[in-house]
C-alpha cells in the first residue's frame, strides 16, 4: 500500500512538473519574442522651430459704454399727448421726444402770472407813496417780498411745464419707445433710451502687475464678436487710480472710434494692448507641447539618425521652457533652436527613440495661426 502511494505521488509530481515546465518555457520564449519584436512606426506630423518678431501685448475683455446716453424717464406724472420721434431715429441734443398733457399746468401758470402782475403793481404804488412818506418802510418791503414770491412761483410753474417734455440729453440714437399716446406715466417710469454711438467707451480691467505698462494716450485695438473680421482702434483715456482689493485689478477706460456705427453700448469686446517693443522669439505650435505638472516637453525629430530608412525616423523627448501664447502658437524660451523639427500630432503614441513616419499631408496637419478665425458652426 505504501509503495503504491509513493508511485502515484511520483507520477503526479512528474506530470505537474512537465506541465509547469512547459508553461514556463512557453512564457520565456513568448516574452523574448515580444521584447525583440520591432515596434511599428507611429504616424505623426511635424514642423520646424522658427523665429518671429512679436510685440509684447496683453489681452482683456470689456464692455462698450456710451459716452453720452441715458435711459430717460419723466420726473412728474402725466398723460402722454405727443411722441416726436421714431424708434431708432437719430436725435440731436435738446430735441423734444415725448410730451405730457400740460393744460392744467398752463392754466395755473396764467393764474400765477396774473398774481405776479398784481403784486408788481402794488409794489409800484407803495413805492410812490413811500417817496411821499405816506407808507412805512416795512409796508414797502412786504410788497417787494410778495412780488418776488409771485415771480418765483411763475418760474417754478414754468419749470414744471418744461419737465413734462422729455428731451434728448445728447446727440445719438433713440431706442424703442416704451410709452404710447394716452398712457399715464408715473415719475421715474422709463420712456426711451438715447445713446451716442460715436465714439464709444470701452471699459475693461487689468491685473495690478500691468499698472506700469499702461498710460493715457496708449493705442489699442478691439474686436467684437458681432464683427469678428473688423478691428476697431482706440486709445486709453482714463485709468482708475484705485486697485480693487478683492480682485487686485484696476479699471481702464478707452475711447473707441465707431464712425460706421457698427458697435453698440453694452456689447462685449476683446481688447489687445501692446506693452513694449518688438522682440525676436522662437515659436512652435501649441499642439507640439506636452503640458505636464513637472514641466513642458516636446518630441524632437532626430534627422541624423543612422538607422533611419526611407521616411522613417526617431524622436527624443526634451524638456523646454515656454513663454506667452498667441493664437495657435507658443514661445519657446529654452530647450529648442531654430530649424529643429518637432512632432505636432500623435504625441500620445510616442516615447524616447520611438520610430516615426512623418506625414506631410496638409489635411491632417493641425492649424498653426497667430490669429485663428474658426467658422461658427
């Protein structure tokens, strides 16, 4: 019994040893095959590092504001009896826009004028009597005071009548009226908006680090989303003397030429402000850069590789120090030299000394423009 058990255990050990040995030998040769198997070349696009002249600039976003303009309302209540403008019409400073009913006010003005005239006659009569010393000085002064009060009441009523005519505060364009003839309006109720459109203010904010680079009279350019192909010129006219403590930014106001009337108050604008003289920089597309927490890197193409065959070459990863961006491009401060070629697509498939095939087809080449203008979908 013991001999039979030993034979059975020996047979089991031999069988399992053969199985595991076969498995180990198979894995060894399989790993050796994959380790020595040549990697297929990755298809990429490439471009050369080149030098360009860039003018240091800063960008910001802001809002167009009317130089002269306001939402008009009436300071006194009344009924609208006349509207003197059309929606969207050009108006001039002082032009009547909306008139309220003034019949009752004009009747009151006539009563006050009659009372003022009577007070003036009474004052003249007392002046003659005072010259003959028939009345006292106090009676004459009382009459003079009553005359002055009556004339002041007339002027106050005339001002009240003028308040019932809404006039344009400046040359500009009238908006859409919000009242109709016969409508009763209360004090402060909006009537119409009037705003000048040439020129316009552009209000925007900059970080406090830019304070030394901004000055009144400095030229700038602005783009509006509604007119993406048009550049509007202007200059800085005012700088807020105080920096906001909550955001560490300061307000800047520029005056923008708008002779063609394309811009409107309230529109969004993108400001570009030049902050220095032109300098020579090394430039590559942003798609060529791997932005990593430990540093930015590119894959440089080894053009002098001895093992390259046909259009197949290798790449080497290299750390670089980048600078400002503009459109699709980015400045390289350190790590690359003009004329070197870097991969611009397919970076996720690359590693050091990886074989690559460069595709020169322009249809797959990523865009590399300083001022890209993508079409709206």
